C-alpha cells in the first residue's frame, strides 16, 4: 500500500492507494462514530456496493443516492440529502463516506462540512479524475447557475482510500476524462509523469495495472505536497488550476451538460498553452508537445457553436478571479507553470479562439 501524508492546519491525514482497498474500508473508520452515511450514485452502487458493504462489516450504515450529473450539483440537492440524514437519525456522531466520482466527492464533502455544522468525511473515489484530483485536498462545493463550485468549504477528510481496481468498470470516456487531470499533474510539476503519458500511450490507454497505479500515485503525491504547503489556495495551490480557468468557463457556457469536467480541463489546458505561447512564456516546441499530449488522449466533444467572446465573458465569474482580475496558470515547460494576471484581454480572447479551432 502506498500512502501519502497531507498535513494541514485543519487535519493531518493520508491518501492511500492499493488494489482491492474498497473491501477493507472499515479498518480505516474511527471505531466510536455513529451511522455511516454513504453518498453514492445508483450505477456506482450497483457495480461496487457489495464490495464496500463487505468492507464495512457490521458498521451501521445508510446509502444516500445522489441523482448524478453537474445539473444536480446544487444547494437544493444538498438540502434534500441533509433532510434524509436527519430522517434516518443522523447526528454529530455520524460520518459521511463519499463513494463515487468527482461530483460525489465534492458534494459529499460539502454535505459533511455543513451537516450539524460539520461532521467527518471519508473519501473513496471511484473514477480516475476523482482519485487523482477531486478527493484529495478538502475542496468541496456545489455550483451556482453563474459558475462552478461557487458555494463550498474547505473540509479535509479523515482519509482518502483509492482502489485502482474499480477503474475497470469505467467507460472509456470517463477514463480519458481522468487522464486529462493526470496530464495536468505532469505539466505543473512532474516531467517524469508527462514523459510516461507521452511515451507509454498504448499501456495507459489499455489500463495496464502497473502503469495506472504508477500514474495515480505520482498524481496523488504531487497534490498531497501542494495541499500540505498551501491548504487554501493562497498561492502555490493555484497551480492545480492549470486548465481550469478556461475549462470552467466552457462548462458554465454549456450549462454543465455537454462536457465532462476532465474534457473541459483538456480544452482549458490547450487554451492556456496557447496563451502562454502568445505571452512568450513557453517555446513553440514545448507548447506543441503539451497540446499534442492532451490531444493524444482525446478527442473531446465537438466545440461547434461556442463563441470565444462568451467564454472570455465567463472568466470574470470564476472563483479564482480576485478584484476583477483573472488569474491564469500557464506552462513554461512540461513540469513547470506560473500564475499570471493582468493579461491583455486581446490575448486572452485570441487564445480562446485558437483552442476552439
């Protein structure tokens, strides 16, 4: 088992990676807690619920079903889930176990942060995107109509339990959406991970067990180190948003109904790389290589009908915009990025146009 420590002022915990870990989750839960409220979706529960229940042993638990999709990632859904917890006898001794993809980990974490003014959460992510990104670091939230994750809280979990075996049931589209987040980790902080993705495409695409575990572990290591150094996105943690500024705008512009989050991030990474090239921050060769690797794990859904001007207008509502100033995470080379602001709006628009093709 590989475990990576995350130390924050709020809590110290570990993100652990091991095949078959779902079947032993009970051993990671505090013995004195009350009911375990498992937040999942019906499809995930149908595939892996029996394994998780076996891992819980005799712990009292109740399953809450999230209806699925970004369009339900709203405060109204959170209220409904909390009402179900109260009706089932939930109290401050309860615990939330988020068992699903990135939306479930976000909603489950915010549910735990809000219920009874805060109860513990355990993250058991079941998609590649959630395993390498959403489940680690304590960022939780729901969407508003005007933007993504604009309501939420920093609520660190007790533990993150990552089982690569569950990825066998992912659709190709979901798997590749997660790979885009792995590419992000390589570009921001790991030339070795970027080279693995560039040079071992066939093994990555075939979901080779050793390669998948290696790329998950390296991605989690990077995020654990960044979160430990900067829990609340004061400075360093912003690098984790590479691809997210343009990507969130794309999701909002299409009402969260057209792209998976990882697909939007892929578009955002391409746009950010174009912007870095226009600013002279990255060489033409390095920019081409980054875009090539992103496209290698595509394609993303068609971008027809989307106006660059509309995307740029959305940037002002991004949660990383401070005082009306949009911050961009831009690559200098594969393995190093820089946060920049006060960018010429004409270049921001030109980069969006280039990414839309």
